[in-house]
């Protein structure tokens, strides 16, 4: 069904129940729906029509969610934009989407306005007062006040027909190569994601979902927002992830289900243990990637909670997932996610990297997925669509293997496999070992040229706060846990690493930082370290 119909059903179940708490504001299901109806009327009154794109360059706030759903009700398309982007990065999204409208915040108006000046398609500019109206030097004369326009809007007498196959959002993937690509996310994809997530997490109206991810990230859209709607639960949205504030926010929210991505869990695990670590109501964490069994056991025991992991992506929310209370496999991301309704089949199989043909169990190849909730394609990108979508299958660009019971094991991104002296090395495997070092906060491993041909292995490492890192000690740490050919030769200690909006390390940025990537690095061979 469409998002509008899905929201109507959620409101009808319990209109007086609190749906969302965000930015110090709380809205019941009915209050939220009323705000969405006014938003759809506001956009319509400003000339936004079905199929038009409207960019959302906002921090997490109620206006963000009103805009997304309000646009969806009239068949228009929301386009989230990373608020860390500067003028040219933002203008690229505006122009690529050929956006007609823009909603921004007074704290971001300098960048938003400058980028919009470079995008001739934008004719509608809405500004939310984020409490910093007097700080920007730029004039607001070209902007319509969101609060005033929203308050004055009168809900439309009728709404246009919207199909489940219509596009609700263009979500630009942060990617690690080239410019971002706009994933066309349909109404069906969002509704199926919510229904699926509530099913997988066994969520009920008594649950309180907590997220600290930004609304331009697919995770908060698919799972937190749509999952809460499907379950009739309450959603609590924080402004951003902070390791020092996290547990306080979770306790204040009385959260029972928490989504995580990337480095969040390892960072939380590196916090100094506290007597009140178990003082929380979280029954379940969900996210990716998978973790070593010892890490999971320690985290679950320390914080008295459970963790399930899965494999998914913006292009489809139906990848794989572990099941609560059922058999789990070390290093696995679970089996294919299924929808609670009959007739919705999700398949995950491994394909040969060259031919694209299916391969047998226990064989590494490209992970491919087939289900009804796969994107119809990237926005106006026929070349990439031909490579990614083939005969109904989504080719993910990720390598993995499946065991005889259908459990998926992620290996690495295709482009991140390292070839050293005839051996293939997964950068993620090496990273997982380095991250287990108690003094390491995060790391990235990639290939650098070798004087012998093929690749050498280099590790970029950031220290835990207050810790000092010795490359020689890290070499020996790796040697105790990895085959010698996998142990990085080159090491670079960094205060921070470049990241995508989903907190993944931008390895493409690291590769392009300078011509000689090993100059000035610690070289274990030059240091005379012999591995046995």
C-alpha cells in the first residue's frame, strides 16, 4: 500500500498514543497525521505536484518527518541531503534530482541558499526556524517560513491517487566511489520494511524504538520510523550519536529496541565500564555488521541485552537477518528476511563474479537478492542500473558465501579485496582483528602497491581516547590472530578517518589523499620485524 494508507491504518488503531518524540516535541498518532495533512496542503499550495522532487536539508526535527509524509501523500518525492555537505556537494544533489523545492533550517541556510543559487530548477524555498534566525548574514527574502505556512495550511479536500509503486524518496547513497547515486525508494519498499522489521524484532505497541541516526540515512527511515508505525509503537529520535551521551539518552527514552550501524557498538564497548551498565530497558539491538562471538557475548552480558545482526542496503531492506532466540552462526548475518504475509518471497544467492551465474554453497561470490521490495533503479542512471539489476536480481557489489542451511557470511566489498602474493585477503577480516585491540577505536585496511607486484596491506588506525598506539605492538597483535600474509605491512596512526553519512570509512578518500600512500608510514619489514 501507499505510505498515506499505511499511516491512516496506524492512526486508526490508537490515535491518542504517542507516535514520535523528537527535538523536544511529542506527537500522538492523530496529531502527527494532522500535521502531515497540513504539510501536504502546504506543499500543494506552493505548486508542488505529483512526481516533483523536494530536497530536505534539515537536522532531525518534526518538520523533516512532516515533509517526508506530506510529500508522499500528494505523490511528490522527498530527497534527503546530508547536512554535513558543503555548497558544491549539496548543489550536486539539487541538480541531479532536478529538485523543484527545498526545505532547510536557519542553521543551514548559508549553505542551502548558496547551493540553491546553483540549481535553477529550485523555485520553492521553505525555511524552518531552528533558533538561529539572526545568525546568518544571508537575506531570508527568497524563503517562505515553514512554521507560518504549515500553520496556515488547510488540509486538502481530496488527495491524488498514489500507487505503492510510486517513488516516495530519492535516497542518495553515500557510496565510496564517485558521486552519490539516487536510490528510488517506492512506497511499497517503505511499507514492507516497516511490516518486516516489526515482525523480525517481535515488536508490539508497548515497545519504544530509539534511534540517534540522521533522517538522511535509510536505516532510520526503513526500520525505526516504518517499524514503529507497523508495530503501533513509539519512536524516540535523538539528534546524533554520542558515545558519552548514548546510555543516558537511552535510559531517558525508556528504549526497548535500538538500531545501530557501523562503528557504534565497538565504540560503546570501549567506554569505561560502569556499575550502571545493566541499568537500561533495551531488550534488543539490531544492526550490522556481524561481530565476533566473543564481542557479542561480552557486550550482551555487560549491558544485559540481546543483539541480532543482518545484511541490508538502501537498494533493498530485505537482505538477511538473525532470528531472535534461534540458531545463530558465528560470523553470519543470518538467513533471508521474510515478510509476515504469504506471497512475499525473498531469495539470497551467491553469483560468480565474472559470469553472474549462481554458485554452490561455501563458495565466495557476489551477493545477489531477489524480492518484491527491490528498488526500481537508480535515478536516471541507466548504465549503473544495467550492472546492478539483472533479470530481477539485485547485484550488491558485496562478496560473501552461503552455507548449506542458507546462512550468509559477508566477506568484503568487491573492490576492497586485497591480493597479496597469490593470496586473497578480506580487508574486513583484518579490520575486525585490529578493532579488538583495547587501545584501538577504529581502523581501515586497504591495498597499496607492492614493489613485487600485486598488493601490500596498509592499516589506518585511530586510538581510543587517552590511549597511545605502538605500530610494532599492533603488528604482533595481528600476528597472534591472523595468518602472516594477512598482517599489514604499513601502518598509519590517525586522529580520525573520513566517513560517509552512514559512518563507513571513505576508503576512496584515503586512496586519493596523496600519490605515495606508504611514505612516512611505519613499515614492519623496514623495522626488521620477522613473523613466524
